[in-house]
C-alpha cells in the first residue's frame, strides 16, 4: 500500500478532517483525477480500515469515525469539483440509494459524485432505504437512472424485490446495481436481465461516456 494511503488511514481513524483533506488536495495538485481519488486513494484506505476492524485491531467506533471523516472528504471534494468544473448540459436524473438495512454508503456516494461530474442531476438517498420509500420517490421524481448498492450478503435476497418494483414504473428507469458483492459477481440470476451490473467506478465511468453519446443506454445493450 502506498505511503499516502497509509497516511490517509491514520488521519481517517483519528478523525482529522483538515489533515485528511490536505492529502486529497495534494493528490489533486499532482494531477489525480476523480477516479484516482476514489479508486486509488479513498477506497483502498477504507478497505484497509475494514480489514483492521475484522482483525480487531480497531474498534467499531474507530471505523465509524473513519467513515464520517471520509464522508466529509467526499462532500468537500464534490464542492471543489462544482466550483472548478463547467457543467452546462444536463444528461438526466439519477436516484441513488442503499437497500434496506444496508449501511455502507461511502462507495455509492462516490458513484453519485461521479454522476454529478458527468452532468447529471442526482438525488442521493443514502443508506437503509425501504423499497416502498424508493417506489414513492421514483414515482414522484421520475429518474432516468436508478443506482442501487448492496454490500452485505444477507441483503441480496431483497435485491430482486427492489428491481422488480422499480422495473414496473412508467416511465421505466435504467437500473444499475453495484457494491462489493456485485464486484464479486454474487448477484441473483433473476436480476441480471433487468439491471446492469457495475463492478467498479472505472466501468461506470466508461458506461457514462457511452450513455452521453446515446450508446449502450439499455440494460441488454
């Protein structure tokens, strides 16, 4: 693991927001892209902290401090991108949320910020959203794309229910699913034909570039 990532781990666990932001800011000054920040810096740091927790080296409280600090970094980075980037054309509306009882929202927040950077209007609904609430919001707001996240294996049984419910809407949104389990290809077969799997931010970025050109906008494309 790179030294800057290890330094970031220390700052995240300590809850040092400004010091953690300095690490992100220096990476940007050296030419790091958003994908570099998300996939190459923040994600490895948070995964390493998760490993430390699994080994009882850090506590649940330590992990929560790291998560809230990482959340702060993403919010600050998103604001930085808004004031330094030109985003004139809107490419559609995206609703993003984690399944009910799913608390791991950091990766999905990165997804939301990436959509914003590509010129989409987003509604990031965060963690633990019941399917009934998702249906009401989607019916009212009519998003072009719905992005769902699932990380814990025993939440996978809920995924087909969400996908089937949202697929029945008119107009029907394009559905994307992501999260650690999706990256490992642990997803119900009944979902595969109805939702597009996004194992990584890099793949999502490539898909967004095609989407904006009017290519590969359907699940079965």
